C-alpha cells in the first residue's frame, strides 16, 4: 500500500508523499487504432486489390485479417461504435452529426452513460492521442466557442490534431489543435497535403510522449481523411496508375475476386454476383467517358497508395522507438466503398449533398485537374461496386457492400504472425472490449456517479489468438437511412428498402420506398459469403422470426422512428440550442466564424461593411468557402464586388465606379420574393449594381466546415479575381449580417422604416 502523507507541527514531524498516478497492468500494450474512410472490401492489396498498399499488406502478413468484420455503413455511427463499444443508435448516433435531430437515437450526442475507450484508458494511466477525422461532435457544437464536451478532449483524449467534419479539402483543411482552430503549417503551393501532415503530427506526438514518459503506454486513434472524397493526391502518385484501369470496372472486379479466392479472403464456392443493370457495361461507354472514369479511379488509387505511404512512416517510427512488438494495431474502414459520385462521378462532390449531378462535358473539359487543387472529385459508382467485390451495394445501405469492411490486427507479442484469416462474425462494437481485454481492464458499471450502459460488444482476442474460437457474437442488427438488416446464428435478413435518399438512386436502383411494402430477403451466410442467394421462400418461418428479432433489437437500441430521407431529416432539424441568429456584428482579427454561428443566408440577407479606405482600395470584406462552393464580398481596385461560386458556376455582381477615399458603408442585399431572386450592391445608400441570381443559395456551403472569414481569405479563393489571403487594404470597422425574415417583430419594423427612408 502506498505511503500516505502526514502533516505534523513541523517538517521534522511530517511525512511527505504523493498519491500514486494511475498505472495500467504490467505489460499493457500500446494501442494504435487506424480508421480509414469509405474503403471498400476489395480495395486493399491484402484483400484482393492490385492497388499498391505495401505497408498495410505487411501489417496483414504479420498479423490477422478478419473477413467477416462489420460496421454500420456510415462514418459517424461506426466511429461511435468503435469508441463506446455500444450500438450507434444506443448512443444517439443513428446518423451523421451534420443533422442532429431531437430524438434519442439521432441527437448526435454520445451520453455520459457511455464512457469512451480513450476516457477509460486515460484514467488507467495511458497517454491518449487522436489525429485526423473526428465527426462525433454535433453540428451546432463545432464553432470556436464549442461547447467542447464532445470534441476529442471532452471524450477522453489528451491531445488532438485534425478536422471535426465528415470530410475536408486535403490541400486546405479546416484544422483543430486540441480545442482551437489553427492554420495548416504550409500552403498547397508549398507542398502541403493533409495525410502527410497528420502522419507528421502522429509521429511527433508519440515521440514526445515516449521521450517524456517512456514507461507509460499510449493509445493513438489515427483517422486520416482518406479514402473519403475528395480524392486528392500529389500528381506523381496519381500518374503512376495511368492506364491501369482502362479495361473497366467489370474486369477489375473479376480480377480482385480471383485474388480474394487465392488469398482465402473469399471462401471457395463464393458467388460473384452479376453486374446490376444501373451500372453501365464498360465496353458500351463512349471512349471519352471510359478515359474520364479511368482517370477518376487513378486518382483514387494514387490517394490510397499515398495514404499507405504515410501509414508506413508511422509504422517505421514505432519500430525506431522500439515499441512495435508490444503495440496492438487495429486497422479498418468505417463503411464500404462510396457511391456518392453517382453514375458518372463528380468533379465537385459538394453537388452530392445538394442532390445534383455533374455534367460529362464539363468534367471532361477539366480531366487534367482531377485529384488536384481545382477539383473536389469522386469516382463513378461503378468503381464502388467493383471495390466492394464480391459484395452487394455500398455505403449507406445495410447490404454487405455497405457493412462489411476489412479488419486487420497485429500484435507481435500476442497474436500469430502468419497472415492468418479469421472467418467469425464480428462488429465495430467489439473493438473497445477487445482493447480493454488486451490492456487488462474492465468497463466500469458506474463512472462519475453515472450508471453506465452495458457494452454491446464482445472481445475479439479469443478469436484473434485461436482460429477455432467460437463466434464472439450471435446477433447484430443494422439500420441506416431506412435500410435494415439483422444477423443471427449465421443467417442474415435484409430489406430491399432504398428510400428517397437521392433522386438519382431513386430513379435507377430498384427497391422499396415504402416501409410497409419492404421485402425482406434471407441469406445463409455460412454457405453464402456474398449474400447472393435469397432463400426467403424456402425458410419462411426463419425469416419471420428474424424480422421479429430486428424489431426487438430496434426497440432496445432507440432505432425508431424510421427515417429514410436526407430532406426529411433536414426538415426535422430543429434550430440550434442557442436559437436561430438573425443578426451578426463581426470584426476582423479573429478566426473563421462557423457557418452555423452566422445567420442562415439562403432565404435573403443584408450585408453592410463600415470601412475607411484610400483610393482604389482592394481586399476581402468577408468570404466563405472556395472555388468548389463559396462566396466572397470584396473591393477590387476600389470597385465593390460580390461573387457567388455555386458548385463551380460563377455569378458576379460588381459596381462600375471605384469608391472614393474616405469613410463608407458598402452593402449587399439578397432578396427572394415573388419576382425572383435578386442581388443589389449599395454604397452609402445608393445602389451601384443590381441583377438576378437564378439558382438558390445552398443550405450549407462547405462539407468540410469552412467558416466566414473577415478582412481576408485563406486556402483557395472563391474565384480568380484574387489570390488568398487578399487582405483588405483599408480599415474594416464592422461587418453586419442581417436576415430580416428572422428578426423579432420590433426589429422588423425598424428595418422596414430604415429601408423606406433609404
């Protein structure tokens, strides 16, 4: 027992002692959890791909691959499962944090009754480090003022560097260090790429930790933005794949499947399903489309190989430090390959969240930009189908193509090192119990005075160490956007529900859009690895019991009510807890202001910049987003300009005369009424430009969470009128943004009177 401090009358009569710091059990391993994004079942070399992933393949050769590992089919929900050991709806993460809804299964708030893995490891004496994508803080909580309870440091990590949103521009990310926003250390022109920066930071954090406390183990959560769109990589990495995909997705899928059989990833007798009718025959496509679609896949492949090289650097550093042998490494993907590029791919993936398709002519004209600074690209869904071989469908669905992904485990001190394959069913909720058992800890029943939800997961260590170990779990439900499935005792039942998620899918992918009309199919996964043979008619009683079991699991895990529409979720979105903001008064000198912290602009707004300028002043008054989707209000040689870059299409409004030196009020107004949508520019109350703006402004400008910048821009510009930072050359005293329609009634009256006076 540790000596207790005793305070006497003098130091001579006292016994000094410190409370002993928490220590994990002797021999507890370091833990590195690598979470890749949107990576399909067949896209790693060790799972059948011909894309070069030597570092990950070496990890598999020195450890264990699991070919029946399952996730939730979407990123935030899977990450919640990984870090809590509970089912996603049970911890409020039934969907993405971007659309939190005030219902228990969908509020995007991990409760304190579900203590996270980093919290338990930190309390037990681990250093806890997170680097990369987070996507576990509700949309309203991602501003510079938090709250920070569900940022990484609020959920148990001691250090964090990465991005909070679901994706980000790999060249100009919106970065956070610990609890504050920071700028990237270099510009794209200086050679910056996010994956390299994340690897640099992970290496530095581990080195600092080991040099300061070498006897203390660490937990690293490493979650690069890869392989989520945009598929950005240095040009030389993309060009090394030139011509490699010219024979198309059917041929690539068949080759990958043949390698899976050879590697033992797919068991003998597995059926490779036919090409769905909504995916075109490669040879039937015009030659220019084949050239475009192959280039999009080259960009994906270059991005993956570039990411693998950064993982290699991380592994090399563990070896250099001498800690690799007692480090448990777990590598997985959060869902299957993504089809969010639609049938023809996308030059600008922002169009996906606005349910729009790119045009082939426009993308072909910009083929040389794919993967580079100007693009926000995503490949066509034919490559997602191929990348999930031999499975069915993709991300966002509960068919195996959405919910079965690679899992690789390596721990030289404990696990076999013969490149073994494990075939037992397992799930993302099993990762936390696995780590806890490896460390020698148990999940507490009560923490901080709060009773804890029981873990839904089960440790995989017995399965990883012994090939004949029984399956760790017998039952697992699945639900995402109304797509539903249930696994039980080797069988899986799956609905044909596709729902009105995206109009392009509704038009082309057969299936039910009505919960009452859904058809359940039944599969014997013990004999049907790829979910290819529906045996519902042969086993009606089993199917009926499986459906009943799904409803029971749904009730137990807060799955209800069912929701299958992006737009439906958006309509259920309640205002942020602090209420809608109708007016914002902003000044330069701070960081970016979160989109969700300024008034919503899509229904009409007024801007006013109070400035003092010299002759022919120039620079940004305010800007949000970039040339993929954004807008900027600025002076150019003294002339006021408001430019909207709506998903790559420019709309520019400018005054014809330069503003004289002096003090001025420079304004802009967006009106939306019966006569249409119009833009007006105003200087000191006088209109200097006016015109129509036909498209609607988007609900959200940037998937990656860019904020409004005052007095300068950063990253990529909104248009080629300027280069960032394009700092304002005058004095910007105040920027006012108002949405009159949201104003309280007395404020609306004052606004109307002011407009009448003008």
